[in-house]
C-alpha cells in the first residue's frame, strides 16, 4: 500500500506526452439515495482537458459550429431533462462545474481539488484493461476506484480524478454511488466547455450554500403554494446525498 | 337486585348495538394505496400516493396523501403529508 500525494500538475506534465488521442468513455451512473436512478455519464478526454457530463437517458449534448466559427453547446431533450457538466483544464488548473439545482443552472469556476488516493496492491481486468485499486475520501464518501495506467490520463468520472491513469470504475463504500465504464472510443471533436444559455455564474461558497439549503428552500416554496383547504406536515430529509461539504474548502 | 342486573344487561346490549352500527358506517381504508402517481415536474421527481380515506355512509370524512419529492439524483428532499376534510378532490388535483 502506497500513499500518493503527488501534485496533479506534475502527473499531468509527466503523462501528457503519452496521451495525444481524444477519447470518449461512456459510464453507467447509478445513484441510490432513496430512489434508485440510472444515468449515462460521458467523459471526453484529451491530453490536457476533460469534460464529464451526467445526462438523463433522454438528453444529449453536442458542440455545433456556428457562422462565426465558434462552437456552441447544444442540448437536446426528448422530454424534460437536464445535464450536469464537469470540465477540467489541467494546463490552466481550473475546474468548471455546471449543475442544475431545483431547475436553475449554475456555473462555478475554481481551482482543482485534491483527493488523497491510497493505491492498493489489488488488481483486476476491466474489459481488456489491467486495473489497479485505489481508495480515497471525497466529500463525505469513501470511494474505491479502479484505474488503468494503460490510459495514462489522470481523469475520471464526475469529480474523481488525480490517479496516474484513467478511472474506469468507482464505487462508494455504501454502494450508493457507482460509475462503471461501458464503452470507450476515439473521437475527433474538440473538447471545450460552453455553459448553457441562462446559466448563472456563482462563487464556490454560494454553490455550497445552495447545495446545503436547497431542501429547506424547496419545502418553503411548496408550502407557499398549498391550497387553504389542505393541511400539510413535512419532514425535510436528512440524507447526505451525493456529497457533503466541510470547512476544508476542497 | 335481579331487575338491576337485567337493566344493566339491557343497557349494555343497546350500547353495543349502537356502537356496532356506527362502526359499520365508518370505515377506513388504512394503508391502502388508492391512487398512485409518479411524475417528473421540471427537475423534481414527485411520487404521490393517496394513503387513507375515512368514509362514513359512503361519504369521505377525511382524506390523506403522502408526497415524496426527490431531486434529479434521486435524493429525497422531503416527505410531505397532506390532509383534507370533506373530500379527496383537492388532493387528487395536486397529483
């Protein structure tokens, strides 16, 4: 067992020379915090950028070239749907997230966060890739992830990255969060982050406040719309959901 | 003494008969799912269930409903219980 605390920038510089291909990896995303939900996760990676999108099964996004020669993000839905995006520029050391919180889409830009991964001896094969187990704590959950050095890119699904190879599988210790690679292919499209029209830019502190308080805010909103003849009682869920923010600002 | 005892038995029988009659008229469909509805309202997943109806002479005295609201990741936001007297109409309209 070997603890790694290597700087992300160092790993990026070391491995970028080996990874010139653009890849698109599809993950099956599974959340179970009360209501089991399956989603599609699409990770696009180049040597210095990655974009991960969690899509509802009825939504997809693409970049389209407009008349001015600029790329525009286009999201199409067959029904009501949403997409959460996580973009990393390893060269500029920035992490951009775009998430939907109660119908509003917010964009947050900040530096890269660190996960102190512990690489274990255990190995297994996922598809044709030899993978190694690593474990790390991130925002209230302990993740066991399988990464492969055959694809020496420090990326992974959602906000999980920082190992010397692509993360192909990640499961939290409570089995409530799971990302499992389904397919991998090479692509030609550029990887750029374009926020959706109407997205609001907020600071990380504002984002944390919204994430911590949206359940209360939602309940207030529902109460205010209640017809007079109906009496209501509510219990706000104490479930920690996907992530818990602490004071470490990570 | 015998008369007192007979009167007591008679009163007991009459009270029991009235009570039984009342109970026959009031029925409650406890824990019986009468209506269910799952929908996605914007970015909220709403699971609604009419839980209970208290009836008297086939008329609804009280109706109760539970709604579970989940966010886009399936995380429970809140569980809300609603009650109305008179009918279930206004609750059904919320579904």
